[in-house]
């Protein structure tokens, strides 16, 4: 592993979190098979969900490691969606009213919302007009109270990946935490390798997109053992429910099918881009590494309104988002949904 010479984890962590003694339950202390479980005031007479779930879910983490080719389940954190993983960065590292984070703009809205909730200054640094990331601009926005940089690759809503060498340069030079949100990484073969090279990196993934399980609320953060231990100490003790774990295990058993479907979605995306390019109302289609297309249209507000009110087709209006003027973000759906969108747009304005 490389060593960013200025990176010192214990100096980044909020002092109250460093000193925190986490909640402990009797089951943490007991090893072995219990003959009677009379410690947690559960109802022993109603099954099968009467027991508290496993606080760490190492079995599930092991299966996640196998699928992602990651070596150590102790270096995986599980959150209630990536959203909890994002919030955890603030709660562990950022002192309210004092610290700041730096993020690319435009990007995923939750980084800013979590900053506001935690009373942390959010420094949005514009991407270039072509949606590429300028590492000098990101680093120039940092000061000695910048605890984390949020990078999103492939980025939402622009759809593009950040080149590996640009990310690596930021990790080499920034002495704080670098979050790499790879929510869409399963659509473009992104790897977790950087976590094994850079001690200050947290890579996030989710079951909400390619895995098709937004409803179970399960997100993953891959990082050093030290960072994962801090996250585990701060999270709610039983954040991942038994139902979520069961459904995650069941979809992990179908990983091959899920990967095949992700490839089909990518093919449908590229076919959709070809069809959209033929329409006079479409001015530009941005290249995408994800399961959506960002398209610039002649009149985003009118088309958005028409699609939702007249046709019951919901897309994301990104017209007011920085650098996305005139743009709609369209998720790749079923073949039927995609055909419906194309045919509706063909008829639009006729
Ligand atoms: C959809 C999305 C997520 C997923 O969040 P969950 O809480 O796991 O559903 C995370 N990051 C980005 C950039 C996203 O677009």
C-alpha cells in the first residue's frame, strides 16, 4: 500500500468519535451456541423474526467479497443504502460548524443534503464543460479543515467515469478521506483495486442499481480496517435487518444472472442512444458508463411535463442542475418502457 505522507487517520477523526465507547450487547460477549437466549428482552414465542439481527453480518460480507474479488470481510461496512455510508463519513470525520468537504458539481444530491444535516460546509467544485474533472480545481478548494473529497464515478447525473490516474493523483496529494462513489460501477467493470493501494480511500457500492434491490436498502463501503471499525462503532447496532440480509444473500446467489442483465441494460442503453439521436428534439446525448442517459433536448421543461402529464412517463428533469441546462436524465428500463419513451418522443410536437 502507498503512503500519502500527510495522511494520519487519527487526526482526521472527530475527537468524540475517537473516544467513543460503542453500545455493546450481551450477545457480543457470548460465544458458542446458547441453550436459552434470555438477554435481549425479545419475544421467544413468535418466530422467525423475533431475534435481533447480526450487528456485523460477516457471513454476508464474505459473500460480497467473493463476488467483488475483495480479500477481507473486515474491511467491508454495510449501511442502510449507500446513503448511510455517505452520512457515516460526516458523522465520523466532520466536526459540525467547523469542517468542510469538497465535491464535484454536478453530482449526487445526497452529499450536499448530508452536509447540511450535519452542519458541514459543502464546497461544490465545477466539472469542466465536457464533464471532466480538474484535479487542480478540486485540490485548490481544500484547506486544513477539509476532511473529505467526494468523487462519483460513473457520475450521476453526467454518466461519465473519472479516469483512474486523475483519481489516483487526488488520493496521492490530499491528506484527508477520498470517497469514490461507484454506485454505477457494476455497469462498466469498475474495480475496487484502489482501496488496496490508498489508505485514505473509501469506495462505495450499492444493491440499488445493477443488483436491482433498491427496496432492501443495502449499501457497501470498502476501506481500511481502521476506517471500517470506526464506521461500525458509530452506526446503529442493528442497522441491517434480517429481511435485508436474506434478500441480499438470495440475489448474491444469482450474481451471474444479475451480471447478464447488467450487460443487457448496457446494450439497451446504447440502442436507446442510437434511437434518441434520430429525434429532432434531441440536441445532444452524453456518453454514459451507467444505466441512464443524460440528453439535452430543445425544451426540457415542456418535454418533461408532457411526458409525465400526458403519457405517465417519469424521467428526471435536470434542467436546473449546474452544467445540465436543457437536460433530462433517462433511466434504461424494460424494453417495453424504452419503446414507449422513444415512440412518445417521436410523436411529440407532431
Ligand atoms: C443511486 C445512487 C446511490 C444509491 O444510494 P442507495 O442509498 O444505496 O440507494 C448512491 N450514489 C449515487 C451516485 C447514486 O446515484
